[in-house]
C-alpha cells in the first residue's frame, strides 16, 4: 500500500495539482505530451486517486485532455490563443507605461526600482537554470507597471492572464539565449520608464512581445514593430 506523505487526501490532491500545473506552465510537460497518473503518482510518492482528481481539475482549466486508460494529453497552446493573449498584453502594457510616465518622475523612479530588482532576480534565476522562479519574476516584472498605472480593473484583468502568460513564456524560453534576450528586453523597458520616454517604452514593449511570438514559432508580428 502506498503511503501519502501529506496530511490528508485534500493536501495530496493539491500537491499533485501544483506539481503537474507547474510542469505544464514551464513547458517541462510540453504541449502534445501524454502523461499518466501512475508516472505522477510514483514521482510524488502517492496513490493515483489524488492525481486523478488533480487531472480532472486541470482538464476543467483547459490544460489537460483526459483519455481513459491512456492518460492525459497536455493541450498545446494554439496560435490563436498566443496572438489573442499577446494582443491583449500590448494594449494593457502600452497603457500602463503611458500612465506611469504621465504620473511624473517620482512614479517612474519608483517603478524603475521595482523593475530593476526583478531584472536582477531574473539574472540570478537564469544562471541557476531555475525556470519556474524566472517565470515568477517575469510575472512580477510586468505586474509592477500595471499596478503602478493606477487602474485596478485593468490590473486585475491582467492578472487573469497569468497562467497563459507563464505557459507561453515557459515554452518560448527553453534555452539560455532566449532567457538572456528576455532580460535585455526587460532592461530596455525599465530604462525607458526611468527616462520618462514614452515612445521608447512603447517600442520596447512591442519588441518584447514580438520576440515572444517569434520564439513560439509564429509570424505576423510586423504590426508591433
């Protein structure tokens, strides 16, 4: 009999959910891969029941598609979803950098300090090959500008894109070169905000999102140049 190393069935299910979700979002379980309850259960030292419950929850979230007796297919990110998310981001992030700059030099300096801290964290996590921590820092980097823009509704909507964004970045950043490029792109955004240069900030945001699209093998980003 397999012994659970958690305090109860609910905790085991949550642990299985966190484990599988993190691997899907970082691309360790890439789109199109078939994973099994048994593999996950063995990796976590638990029975299949909490893993099955976690799979059901992830299916409801649109991340897995279950096939009885075969396993769970990691649902690939579609090109249409990538474009839709990045189009939403370009609208929100351009608004955010414009709003921060309009609030004046003190607001720009405060945001620059937060962004610089995340860029440094990204350098450290990239060097340690800790993709999950890198993605969390990427999320914090972009959230900082949205939060400073002063529109709670738009900031809240932006946060709803979190899992989709993490997964797209995770799948596009599977090598050290792409991570280094992301850091460079983030630095350009931060520096444009520090300088209060709205046009440079707009170009930097668009170049960054276009780079993500290209890294995912998609074209048609000319409109963002």
